[in-house]
C-alpha cells in the first residue's frame, strides 16, 4: 500500500501501513520526518529539514518539478537507519545550482548529516567527470562541487563528518 500526502508546517508521517510511504512538502521552510517504512520524502522551495527513519528512504530536499530545483535554499537531510539515497540531481538537472557561473553557490546546497558510505548512496546528474570532491576548510567534511559548464566549481552539497568519499565508487549513483 502506498500512502501519499502534502504537508504544511511541521509534519511527522506515521502510519500502520506496510510498504512504501510517500510524503511531499507543500510550502517553504518545512520539517519532514519519515516513518519506519521505506519512505520517499520530498521537500520544496525553502530551507527544509528532512529526516528519514528506519527503512530504505529516498530523500529529496528540493521540488524536482521546479525550473530551478534547490536554488536559494539550504536543506538539512538525515537518513538515519536503512539504505538511503540522497538525491542531488536527476536525469535532467543538477540540484542546488544557483545558475551563476561566477559564484561558488554557497547559498544553495544540501547538508547531509549521517551518510553511511558502506550503505547509503548519493544520486547525481550526469557522470563522475562532472563533479569534484574537496575537503571543507576544517578538513572534517566533504564538499561536492558540480564542475560541468562552470567557470567556477558550484557547491551543491556538504557531507558532514566524512573525508574518504570517492566519486567512482558505489557511494554515488549517476543518472
């Protein structure tokens, strides 16, 4: 069975149903908390906090139907337990790109808090050659930059507390 719904304000998806749960944001600056099932959690425009729980979750901080998904927003995303996919792009576009080729994009990004490299995946648009990984200034986190069609690398994500990520590995899915 599939549950669907829209959220306004803080929202906690809880249900006795089995199967996949799907929840989608409907306004700005929201908090979405998944269930113990396999969830698809989708944010929208604005700075969202998305938390999967148990289960294998698909975590999308942006409105993927937007013409500029992720522009002008900083989304905080936690996967928690299960094998989770953190979506930073789809077949058509890189998410969190500010569209300005002369800036680093530090005003629009996903912050991933609990990525488990042996279990979770990060989904990106294109291929590994379109991206660059760099350590943060404090050398404790990994920054993901889009470098395709850019005069300057575009920051799209910060993966907290991980410094050993490898683009050409099972840690990343490219679409």
